[in-house]
C-alpha cells in the first residue's frame, strides 16, 4: 500500500464512522492526511495533489530511506490503529497528536484546554484590526487564553508589545505555559489566573477574547468531539451571553483610552445583538463571513454606559 492509498482508505473509514470535524480540519480526507502523516513522522504540509514520485523527492530530503510507494506492514498498522482510536474515542485529532496548528504555527494541546481554532488568529495574521491601534498600543490581553495560542500569535505579530494571557482554569494555564516556553516568549507573555477581569489589576490597549459562548440549545446537540473539550471553555448559558454580559460590566475600567476589544462569538450573532442592542459593534470579515468576530471600542462602551445612565434618570 502506498501513502495516497493509505490516506484514502483512512478517509473512507472516518467517513463511514461519521466522525465530526472542525478542530483543525473540515473533511475526512484532510483529517486522515493529518493523522497518517503525523504517525509516519512526515511533514504535515506535503502537497498531496502532487504525484507520488514528486512527493518522494520531497520526503527524501528528510528521510532518505523512506519509501512512499511501498509502506511497511508496521507503518500501515500503526496508522490504522491511530485512525481506529480516533473513531472509537471520538476525541479531536489534536488531542491524539498533542499538537494543533494556527496560522502555520504549532502549539501543544491536550484535554486540559480547548483545541485552538479561533478566527481571531487569522485577523492577527492579516493585521485586520491594526488601524484601530496606535503607536501607544503596548499592552495586550488574551482573555480566556486556553492553551495560549492567541497570546503567542499576538506577541509574534507585534514585537513591541507585552501580552497578558488569563484564564479561570489553572489546567489551561499549565498548557499555555508549555506553549509560551515552546516559542521562547516567557519574557513578553505573563500568564494570570483570573475569572474574567476580576483577577486583573492593570489596564490594556487591546483585549482579544474567545470566550465560552455556545448557547444551551447548541450545547445539547454538540458532537462528541466537542464534548471531549472542557465544558468551561464552551458553555455560555441559555443564549450564550452569560460570560459576555459580566465582561461588559467589568471591562471598560480596564481599557486604556482608545482601547479596543476583539471578541469572537461564533454563530451567536443574533443572540449578541438581542442582548446588546444599543452597543456600536464593528463586525470583522473572517474566512467564515462577517458574523463571527466583533470589534468594540472603549468609546462605544462609554456611549452605551452614558445612555444607560440617562435612561435611568
């Protein structure tokens, strides 16, 4: 059996087992390719649209004795066992490989933290909210940091800033510490245990946040792969806005002048707009459309607070 045949057969198994995707891949073929290449210690960015001979040329640069055209019985069996483990456990592939990728950057991950997949990562890479920042924007907060991936990406994208990564989960922060050290950013990223903003004393120029926002109805129908993740990182109450409501109460006093919040709310835009009808929100364009991530300025928060006070008089 050659490499492509093994990947195709593995993809068919995943399809037939009706596993759910969305933790780094969207199709059975891509998931099978990820698991097979990882198990065989091959580069995950191999262009599998190339013919086998060209792939062999690429692989030979790293593994001179690796034969893609005739995989050994042991190699095939190891890959099949990993695919079967994926099917039987319904764990996301990232938990099996202990690795997830965002914007081409590898991150360690395990069951103590959610598998990183935030659309905010692509916005950081694209500089999508740079125009709202200024030369004085030096302090960033990655709230609900999870495994620390967004904090790391911020530090990489903005070499002059200092980043705080905070999370209520000490388990998640332990995973984040691994990634901060892995990417040699301990001198620029500090990790703090905090329930929302409550454990933080400083103010910030930019806050990014991928909070628990999944509404109750959606939680009831989540595939097993998502339920393998920490519930704390997903569930946002009846309408998904529980954490965000408290955040909007606590946040303004922790925002410097001209500060911004970049907030992911997934598929909950309708609930967000019902919960905060007066708030001036700027929806940012992502690969999944303009309803996943919202940008809110401190000025917008202050206008809403002022109006609320006036209405109360």
